[in-house]
C-alpha cells in the first residue's frame, strides 16, 4: 500500500487485541488502540511505542453510541480515513452457561457487546473505510461458533454454551450479510478464529499464546485486493460453518 495505513483494533489494550495491534504496528501501520479503560489503553500505547510502533489511543466503549461517535471523530481528525477495522472487543460470562439456567440479562449483555457492538462500530466507521484505497474489516469469531463443529460427533469445541457461543454464531451470520451488501465496493470483511488462546476470557486456560491467536486476524487485515470476503478462517485455513 502506498498510503500510510491506519488501523483501529477494538479491545486492544490486552490479549489478542494487543498482539494484533503489535503485529500491524510492526508492519508499519499506524494503530489505534481501542480501549474502554483509558489508563489501560494508554499503558498499551506506551508499550507499543516502546517497541517501535506508531500507536495512538482511541477511547471506545463499543456498547455506547456517544463513545463510538467520538472515536470516529478522533480518527477523522487524525487521519481522515481508516484502512483497517478489527472488531476484537468481546466478553464472556463464564462457563458452563447452560441455556436452561442462564440469566437472560447475561444473554443481553453478551449480544450487546459481541454482536450489536460490532455492528455499531462497523457502521460508524464505514464512511472512513470507504475513503481508503484498500479497506479491510476483520470480525473476531471463534471455532466454537461453527455449527458444524457443534453438531458433528467428535468435533465438538467447548462445552454447552447458551450465551457466548451463540453470539459468535450470530456474528458469523451477520458478517455474511455485510459481505453480500459490500460486494463490489472494495471492502473485504472476514471472520477470524484465533483458537484456544490463554486470555482472561477463559481464565488463561488456553493452549495458545495471544501472539499465536493474532496471526489469522493480521493476515485477514492485510489481504490483497483479490482476497476473499465473507469467509471464516483460522490459522490452518477455512473453518466449516
């Protein structure tokens, strides 16, 4: 890319999001560190800058309209466009979360962050993405969201989940619809499955490092213009729906 590339990664102050920011920063991208907690976001920016990245803080709560609008204004004032949006921010409320006993308020919080939050930020950032030469959107999904994995004996990923897992399946479905609507615009939008990564989302029980979990998102964020759109990917290739 000839122009300076600007990326926004939500939930980038720690874990996989931080490693995505670090990876894109190492490639020369100017990386916006989206973070609800400004102090943690500032600390992450300082660490990224110490490693040589061009990083800047974007205070952002993906569940809040005003916060999202402020993030748009910040990026517009800084760069006038956005090349890459990585919707990484997400929450889980613990396992097991059996659907028969799950608090429905928990379900609402999960959907608000993991699905509606992605849609809110994506829709708000689209005007800035349309101004860039090679716009890319990456939505952070999960292997547990695959209905094939969930329904094929011997391929199950994770335990019973009436909350977190279905929100990622919902995100998969809505991302397909974005890809259909954005076809022909040059905006490529895909889903990244990081694998079982040790983060606070799972109590650090995962078997992969956050850096390993960031690999697929970084690849999708840097796709060539003839790359795929509307796909579900992991490090080893395509994930079955």
